[in-house]
C-alpha cells in the first residue's frame, strides 16, 4: 500500500467513525480527500509528493523514545501522526516543489506526543530539510516551557548513533555545522524585539497559555525571506478566552475545516482533537465515557498505560472538584472558563445569536443606548440595543463600540494585550486624539450609527456616577435619559436576563472581536440572595463594552416586555 492509499483509507475510516473521531478530525480528513481530488489543477496547483513525506518519516524513525514505558525503543508514528505529518510534509506546489503548508495547528490533549512530535519537526528543519543556515525557534510563554521541547530534541539526538558528531550543543543552542544552522528556545527578550531573527521554522508550544501573539508574530514576521518556512502550533485547550489562541486562532481553524463554509487558507494545515459539541455549543460527549476519550486522546487512549493515566486524572477530579477544570482542559481538550464566577459561557455566546447581517429592516424602530464612561484615559464604550419581534417573540439586535485616547493606546495594547489599533482599523473602536477620551466622538458615533440603522433613540441609559454631564447634552437634544445605578437592586435582573436571552439565541450580535473579548473577560459577584452584577474589580481585563450593552438592555427589556403585553391584550393578537 502506498502512503497515499494509506492516508486515503485512514481518512475514509475516520469519516465514518463518529464514535471515536470528533467532528473537526473528520473535517480534516474530508479536506484531505477533497484536495487530493482537486490536486494539480489550475485552481489548486498542489500535488501530494509521497517521497517528501516518506523522507520525514524515515528521519523520525532514526529517533528513540526518551521516557515512559517505551523509553529506548525506536519511534513509530501512530496513524494520526502519519496523517498529520504526511500532510504537512507531503503537499507541495506542482511547479516549484516547495511546501504547501507554511503554517500548521494541532490541538490535542496532554500526553499525546506533542513535545516529541515538535522535537522531531525541529531537528528535521534544522538538519535534514536541506535549507542552508536554517534557524529554528521554540516559542512559549515561559523559558521553562520552551525548554521542554529543546531538551527533548537534545535527548533524542543523543540517542541517535547515526547522527553522532553531526551536531553539538552549548549555551542553549543546538548547532548543525554542515549547514551552519541553529535551534534554540526564544527568551522573553527575543519576544519583545525579534531583532536579527530569520526563522526557517517556528515551534509554538501550548499556545493557549500565551497572553498575546507577540512570540508568534516575532517568528512569523521574520520568515518573509525564507522560501518555504514552517510555523507549527501545538496546544491543548485552555481557560484564557481573551488570549490569541481562543480569540483568533481556534475560530480561524474552525472556519478552515468546516466544509459547509466557502472559506479556506490554502497554506494552513489544521487538526483538532476534542470532545464534540452540538450546534448550540453544548458538549454532547460524556467525559466519563471512556469510549469517547480517544476523540481528544488519539494516542494516549489507545494503550493501557495512557488509559490508566486518564482514569486516574478523572478519579482525582471527581474527588476534588477544584481539579475538574484541569482535567477538562488538559485531558479532554475542552475550553473552560477560568473562573466559576465567569459571566458568560463563551461557546454558547459564539454559537447562539451570532449573525453576519441583521435579519430585519430596523427602520423606524426604537433604540436604547447604553454608555459606560470609565476613566477618560482608559477604554470607554457605548452600546445600542434594538428590540425586534420575530414570530411573536422578542429578540435584541446589539451594536457596541469602544473609544480610547491616542496617547495611551500603545500602553494599553501592552497592558491589556489586545490589538486596539487593528480593531480601530476594522471599525470596532475609535482612537480619539489626545490623552483623554473626547466624549464628542462618542456622541457622534451614537448619532451616526442610529442614523445608519434608521432607528430612533428612545432612551440614553447611563451610570450617574460619571456620565451626568454627558447625559445632560442628550437631554438638551430632546432624548430621554435614564439613570442606571450600578448596584444589585438595579442590575441583577437585567444582567441575568441578558445571559438567559443570549443562551436562547435572542441576543443578535454581528462579528465584533472587541465585544467578544469584553464578554469573555466579564466575571460576576453575587450576594447571599443570588443577585449578581458584573465585577469590574475582579475581571482580569476590560469589560466596558458589555457593561454598556447591559445598561441599554436594562431599559430595552422592560419596554419590550411592556410593548409585547400591550400587543397580547390588543385586538390584533390571535392564537
């Protein structure tokens, strides 16, 4: 059987095995089969070169396991490894012979050969690919994490007699003298500057823990002069919903893999191994069902020692609930909100109510504007809620926008670890001149947006603590202004109701990374009566956009319910 035949059969087997292979895994297999069918055409100028893939496998076979029950034994790739690395190294451009995939992403649970796999990729790109003066960098949030892969490379090379004398290691750098190539772990200072880096290969480990894309971008931007670079990300799921892995990379991978979307990034290979969710974002696999474990653990769940380790971790998590979060993220590869006090289930927020365009004409409808005017040197936000009737039920169209002063945006990008300027360029944020937020820009955005939507501002909802003067300007324009006091008595019910409506799919929100980020940051505090409000002090990052939206919702909900009651009692209503 040829390698192509092997990967075709593997793909077909995975596509039909819904019990043991997750949906995104099947999608990756469907993508391979589709690409194979279209290979070598004008529209798809790539071909699968078995020889190049087999060359990598032959290199991998020179290595031995460094730890565990197989320590000292030659490495034999499992079926999923042969599929992943067969794709990464087998696909080339039909004219140039250069690699197709310049970026790869593999999200899988712990103890599934992640470090081993990256180590082999690293020393192959260092010594065997054939690129002169190759530079291979390992990027992680902490030097200790980056050293895990680095040390694995050293340990495997030491156990490979055929490579003896062809490399040497000193002062944290592995060198291949024949090609004048190097491999090393990036330091924190490298992540800040990146000066002089010309990477052939970048290995990003545990990307879920990266607070920013700083390390990734340092590597990525340095690759522009390379003929066929490779940026390889391997990670588990995590808890940081505001980080670049969950906020940017994971949604992009989902879009690439989803065959129902007319979307592709041709040079990006993607594989995700996780438990499955339904269309509403609920996990449908039971974490206690051992037969499902292989979805997230395609290697660890296939041998007795691996299964025993997962069983032990589950037993510990069931005995001590504080360990369950770690089990779900590290062993089941599930994204889990870090705090039990997190306001919103982000999977449900993403899956329900997300729209690409407003489903009805809003002209002439009432709109409710909420503002959250924090310190004028910080992020400030405005939100708009427009209630609509859909099949005799109320839904709410949401718009949100942020404002930040120009003189502080660079500092806040570093402290908040989000791309404010990129968001501004995309239209989700306004950078106002000077060192404080100019409220005139907020007023202009409100008027321009409501005019564009064709809606009438019925009420401006504001926190009297810091927005009284702003509200007075709107009052002078004949717009009703309503104080929304920031306490349990006033905000508990609308805060709970907004979340409930979001879970029902009644909060209709267009793509807005600023709002998504704010929602993911929001945590709650509660009193002994189970009342809740958003807790700005304990939120790890800014929540101003969602706070502004809830201010608007607090009034929109009341008025919408009154309007619906009037409708039910009118002569126009019938069952």
